[in-house]
């Protein structure tokens, strides 16, 4: 409000001009909520949803089904006032206004169409990471994306109605869980932490696996050390909201170490998954099927999955594009019945053979819309993650194509 009108809102002692309600706190009588005209049954049945209305020309009601829904509702007022989500990252100065109004009959109910929505900070050592530790919050630890930087990233995601991040994981970057305060800041902004296709059970292998002290990252010959490595992180993060990647590849973007044939890799990976499920049940929650988990059949792992790998039904199947923006696979009729549903890992930038595209957003917006629409129609609605090198290059380009962004991706709250 201050950015738009140069005035600060005043805290009301009795009747507020804006009443903010979080339904799952249960601290307001049902009769009063009904008097406000809040569609309780519908709102309470939805996750991360909000309802905004004007009440008898007296006040504005913002009601959220839960904490994130309430936050999105508050920030919807900010958006309606003219404040862009890119107000900080893009230096988007709001237009000044003398009055902020809503129509007397204004009503909107919005909820996500994808459960987990967010970004993967990849190839971050080219721009985001050096900008953070060299300029924004200077550090004597090279490669650290500091807590102030993460806070601004999380605030942007919150304004974009995203709720998930896979943090940067290159070797030159300080692993996310080794940055003091980073996971607490994520939690304060309602951001769920996940990890990429080659980082099982919340570990960042490139920066955290030390071969001199732990031995080789080989499940065939060093199984106990690998399991202890995973257990350490599960004990540290089990109380936070996470999406656990299961499976195992090499330390970085490479195939599993030690296996010689497709069949051997399938058998070893099956053992890995079975063991990881037991670890999750022991250190996170006994009801392992209630823990958010994903399996990412990226590159050679897709062949392994098709070779008879048994995946528990509750695990999210996160499909990938071919590194050029075309989806390699989507859920078939049987996979669409899985209780864990399906997700997408999509490249808006790529660093690797045969072609890099990081500095320019090379994926055509119409292609993104087409691929995402097909995925949504195939019931791929549990998790959508885009790989970005720099948020201002990739995300802002797509944001400007509002017919994509507002429709089905991060700003994926559709009016009912």
C-alpha cells in the first residue's frame, strides 16, 4: 500500500477495513464466517486456496484455507493494487494511485491447479551464485548463496504463488543445508525443499560427498557408508516440509557407479529404493506412503524404469523434457491411476552436450504452453519444476507471456 499510495495502513482496534482470516486456525465462529459470505465447504476442501470479497461496503474479507492460501490472498490484494511480483528483482516501480478500491460485489475464489510449483536453481555458478557472495551479501566463503539472497528468492516465489525449490547444487556452490538459516527462511516463506534427479534423500552430492572420508559413492561396494550419509540428512530435516527424491545415479549428472549391465543396474536400483523407503519410515514417518516422494526417470534412468523397476504407487513420477523443451514421456492410462500422481521437470535453460542455452531464453513460449497443456491433460498435476540458470532471464521472459504464466504454471490459481 505504501509503495502505491505513499500511505501506511493503520491497525484497527475494532473494525478493520481488511479482515484476514485463516480457516484452519479455527478462531472465528462459523456463524460469522457464513455472515461474511465465505463458501466454507468449498474453501475448506481446497489446499492453498483463498477467497476475497467485499462485505456490505464496510470491509474487504480475505479468507485462506491454510497459511499459504492466506498469504496468496493477501498478495492478491497487492497485485490488484498494481504491485508486480518482480517489484524487487525486476525493479518494477508501481504506478502511484490516490485510491485503492474494489467493486461492491467483488468475489473471487482461487486455488492451485498443480500441487507443488517451483524452480530448480541450476548452473547457478555462472551468475546467481557469484552475484550473491561477491555483491549482494559479500562473504569470505566463495560460492555461498547467502540467506539474504535465498530470502529474496523465496519472497519472489511466494508472490508468484510458487511453493517449491530445488536449491543450487553445483560443486562451486555451498550446499543449501550448509548455509546457516537457509532452511528456516524457506520454512518461514512456506517454501517446500526438494532436490534434483541425482540428489537422493535431500543430499547435495557434489558438495557433500567426500570420497576421502566416505569412500566411493558405490552402493554395491560401500552400501553402509552411503546409507549413513542419507541418514545424517534425514535426521536433520525430517521436521520440515520436503519432497524426497528417491533412487540413485552418480555423484553428479552421470549413471550409477559400479554397475555393468542394464539388468544389474535395475536390480541395484530396486534395492536402493527399497532401502530408502525403510529409512524414510524409520527417520521421517512410519506411514511412508504419506511422505511426499518423487522418482525422476531422467536420461538412462528411464530405460532402467522400463526394465521392470517396481515403484510404490504413492511416489510421484516426475517426467522430463529432452533438454530442448519437448517432453520425452507422459503418464499412460495406467500410470495416471497412481495415487502419487505425476510431475514435470522442465528445462528453461540447459548447460551440456550438445548445445548450451543459458544466457538467452531459447525455448519458445508457444512450445512451453503446448507441452504443459498436454501434460496437464494427461493428469500430470502433482509437481511442476522448471530449471532456471537466472530467474530474471528465464522466469521474467515467461512471466511476460501472461497467457502461459497465469494460466497453468506458477501463477496456477484459477478462478472457480
